[in-house]
């Protein structure tokens, strides 16, 4: 792996997916922040570039060998994976978390008003994500599939860069909300007095964060650049 820190964080994870585990541990954003150079990201996180590179190397030696290189699979297969894995999970986990949040609000909202901020942030995140998934599935993804098949009809936009810019902006909003939610829940660590439902809700938030990091990374750092390159090379 290149150790000069010039590669972007997104490029590093795209080339070596197990690097995501290292970035999660040290607090480097590899999805919304994937376009930052690794050296810059390390400096902002207050960690040593050399130590991060060494940790990625250690992960590579211990990781299972069968990591999929999503830069090489056909675009339609990549979109299939994003929809079947990440879009399905996001919808199901948002619905589960919404039910848990309603129960926690009823049981603990009055006695523990500190939970209300986190619940409000979660609802903002839900309201951001649901229409975002629909826009991707109904507008952007069908066009990218057609591009890959060389059957693209006249698009409702001059270039695929336009909806991609909109999707990236929405990813940034989701990333900000996730960071706020993590802060409001003390890193999803439920207090000692929390009931089982409260703990399950915080665990659901953590699961959403983990999956959204992978989800946004695959779109912003792999799918979107490939879609742009395909359109411009057509």
C-alpha cells in the first residue's frame, strides 16, 4: 500500500476493503469524507499516518481473502448489491428503530429528556434517507444501468454529474446527522439504568451507522466515479 498519504481515503477502502475497520476504530470518515487524502484525514483525526498504514497492513494479513473488489464487478451487479443489501437493510432497520424509539419515548421521555434529542435526530435521519433511496432507485440507478448497457435514453439531466452531486450532498447531510446521533448517545453506549428496549434502540442506531458507512462508501467512492467515467467514455 502507498504510504505517502496522497491517496484518498475512499481509494484506500475501495482497494483494500478491510481498511474500513481501521478507519472505524480511529475515527476516520471513509464515506462522506472519502475524498480527503489519507494524510489529511489522519491529521484531522489526530492519529499517525504510519500507524494507520501499519494497522491496515495488519488487517490485510488477518482478513479473509475473499473480499469483493467492487471496482471490477459490472455496474449493474454493483447496483444490485447496493439495493439488495444496503437499501433493504436501511429500510428494515429504520422501521425497527422507529418502533423502538416510540416505545422509549413513551417509557422514558418524561423522566429522561436527554433521550429526546437523540430521538429527534434519528427522525431527521429517517426523513432524509427514505426519499434519498427512492430518488436513487427511480432516477439515478436506472440511468446508470442503461449507461452500462449502452442503452441510455435521453436523460432528464445534461450529465450524470448533476444527480450525483445531489446524492453526494444528501450523503453529507446524513453523515452530519450520524455524527450528531453518535454524540448524543455517547457513542451508542446506553446508561446503566437503561431498559432492554432502550439498549436495543442504541444498538439499532449503531447498526444503521455501520451499514450506512459501507453503503455511502460504495456509492460515493465506487459507483458514482465509475458512472461518470462510463458516461464520459460513451
